[in-house]
């Protein structure tokens, strides 16, 4: 078995590579506008930090953030029971990439992706991706699910389980409705490190492929003020989920992460009736 320090180093390098690749592909889709880079560190620099890339007010992306962080430390006592393997001393090490893209064109869905590797007294991979449209498009939904099903089957992963997990996770109990059209969600993948790491890498490539196909299919499609109003109302649901239920938001805030980077997922504009 590959030793833990090497596993951490390899995963950390992969997430840095993936972040740069996503930014490059998104800039290609956007055109002239470029990402702005910002680095941050925890109060104790020995506990790591991250790099955040943000692109706003583009022709395609109204706001898109691509975050990568590698941090360590101790969880607060009241939070330890919620994290696998952290109950004893609260120590952790975590690395990951997260992306949230809010589109200018309301006919293109908001896209969310993240993959992560967490080490406590246990170690595991988790992540997933999902789409949140404001206007229904059956063909788009089928395209996304087809590509996600393919990457799961190629890695002998349970697509139906991950799809159902995503539907249950991205759900707003107070409104009794799902956030978007789903995707896949997985966590606690710890049985075979080599195979799980391969799966996580291929999910990253699949997210890029899906993003390019979805955006290129619609980026020149015309939209109306009424379409935009629907999008802003749907973004309100997005805000509600991320602030009330999102595990990534809670993990980031409880692990001493950078607040601005954690809340990068919030859209630039949203509406409520």
C-alpha cells in the first residue's frame, strides 16, 4: 500500500492540476475575460490554505469560482461527531476542488462540481456534480445523466445509488422540492485508494466535458427578460440550500477555511417573491 504522506502529495498535486485545467477550459469558453487569482492561508500557515479563481460579468459566466484548498488542523469539539473518524482527537487533513458556475444566459443551467480527499483516523474520497436549470430541457438532462452514468460504469461504481444520493442531498425540506435536475453525489469512498483516486480524476474530466457540451449547445441562444426573472428566482433556491444545508459550506466554515472562498458559491444576483 502506498504510504499516507505520498497519497496526500499525489492528491494535492492532482487537485492543483484540475483547478488549472478547469480555468483554462472555462476561459476558452468565455473568450476575452480572464480569471482573477487570490491566495489565502489559515491563521497558522502550517495548516495550509488555498487558491481561488473568480471570473465575473463575462459573456458566458455571470459568476464562476474555481477553488482549491489543502488544509489541516483540529475540528471544534461540537463538530467532531459529524465527521467520520474525527471523534477521538478532531485532527484532519483535507484537499479538494470546488466549482460553482452561474451563467449569464438563463437558458444555461448553473453548474456545481466538487471532489475531495479527507483524512482523519479514516480516509476517503467524496464529491459529485449537479445542474440547476431555471428552464426545463429534457435533452440536456439526458445528456448530463448519460455522461455521468458512463463514468460510473467505467469505474464499476453504482450510478443508480449516486444519482439517488444526489437527488436526496440537493433537496430543500422547507419547500419540499429538489434544487435542480440532479447529477451524482458520493462520499466515504475508502475501500480501494487506487481505484477511487482514478474514479475521482475521471469525474473531474467528465465535469469539464459536460460543461463544454452544455454551454456550447446554448451560449448563442437568445433569451428574454422573463427568462432572466425565472433564473433569479431559481437562484434564490440555490442560496437557501447553500446557506442552510450544504455540507461543504459547513465543513469549510468549521475547518477554518476562507469565508469569501466558501461563499463563492452564492450567485451575484437572486430574487425572492
